[in-house]
């Protein structure tokens, strides 16, 4: 599913799913993609909803999500 569709289908107030409760692992598969998409959309909004930087936002979000330390 293209990331543009993920953005259109998500409610702004809805939180992106994370790892299962009690899990120390990073989200896998679709959950990981949803987390990245949610963060990329937050970056898009923070920069004033300026079009043309979707790839940059996606890469930054991917770095942030993948480097996030698991909560203890």
C-alpha cells in the first residue's frame, strides 16, 4: 500500500501501533511501516504541510523509528 494511502486512511488523533505490550522488540512488518508512516506525517505537519519532501520525511522517520530504544 502506498504511503499516501496510509496517510489518508489514518485519523490524526489515532496513535500508531507499537510493539505488543511487554515486548522489548521493535515493531515488525506492517506495524513497522505504520509507525514510520505516522512519524513521517508528523514531520510533514511540523514543517507546515509543505509538499515535495515526502521522501525526506519518510527517510527521517525510518531512521528515528528504527533507532528508537526499546522502553523498559
